[in-house]
C-alpha cells in the first residue's frame, strides 16, 4: 500500500476531477481504476483513486520518481489522444497538481507512517489553498503547525502538507491540457479523520468555542490564502508498481 513519507523524495501528483452527477462519479472511478490497473509507466510508483463524498468528483493520489517521468507520461500519445478526451467528456473541471510533501504527521496513537489505502476506513479531506507564490513558504509553515493542536481534536488522525510546484487544467473550447496560474501558487492539505461526524463537528464548531491556538492559526491562514476549495473522499482503489498489472 502507498505511504506518504516526506523523506522519500517522490513527486506527488494529485489529479482532481469534478463532475455534475453521482453516476458520472461512478464512471470516473471506473475509468481511473482501469488506468491504475494497467499502469506500467517508467518512474510510476503508485496510484490511489479517491471517490468524492461531499461533492461529486474524484481524486487520484499518484507518486512518481520524478518530474521527467511525469512529463514523459503527459507527452505520451495514448495520454493525449485517449486519456484526456475520455475525461474531457465526463468532467466539468480537471486540475493536475504536481507537489512535494513537506510534512506528514499523525495522531500519536497511529504509528510512524501515513498510509493511503482503501483497506482503511479514513474519511479523507483534501483542501487546495490558493496563495501568492511569495507567501507559499509561510503558508506551508503555518499549516504544518496545525498538527500541534489538531491532536487534541476528537476524530483527527493525520495531516499531510504538500507544497505546490505546478498545476495544469483542461482549458479552452476543446479543453486541452494547459499550465495555469503561476508556479507554486497553491498548497494542498491532505487530512484523515475517523468519519464525517468528527470532521463536520470540527469544521462547524462555533468560533466562540475555538481554543486560542486554533484562532491564532486560522487568522494566520486567512491572511495568507487567496482561495480555498475542499472536498471529502474515501480511498476506493489502489495499486503500486510492485504489484502485477491486470491481465
């Protein structure tokens, strides 16, 4: 199963897909899982498909050896002429985010490594935070401090902070793949929780009940972010390069 480890030095790519109906989410999961099951790309390490819970969509959490391997995949004829057109037809939004893991911390009861797996029952929340590139380092540092007080929040399991490197969207009338925005203008937060009830209780808690440390953190984060987009997910399918491809 994939593990998130800042020391591994992987290029981590989060392919975010949005759509407008639940049946299309089923189709997205099916198409993404087929790609994962037959993946044999040079430098590819693992892929884990996540199904959107709060809003219709999916996310593929992919680990690569490095940027050159990913670019070879993007330049591959099959990717350009089959994969992109398929997702163009069944999505309303596609964002392919290249990142590096800055920190990955867990509740002390959960051991030494963050695991991403359908075999677990994690309620996963993924936030994409917009930021001025000049402030990206400050936002990464601020977000990492949240773990210190999140450990006391009921239901919290882990938090991984990923620094954005580059982002590509399907854009234009023909929705071709294009680089958008500035490099390093986003930060991704990948967190795991016991369940929806625990996360909703945390997210909707009245500000008057916040601990002082949470209020200080939130003020800092608000001052640094230019936008925030989130969804909740369940990991539903995974495979690593060490496992055989489907026949």
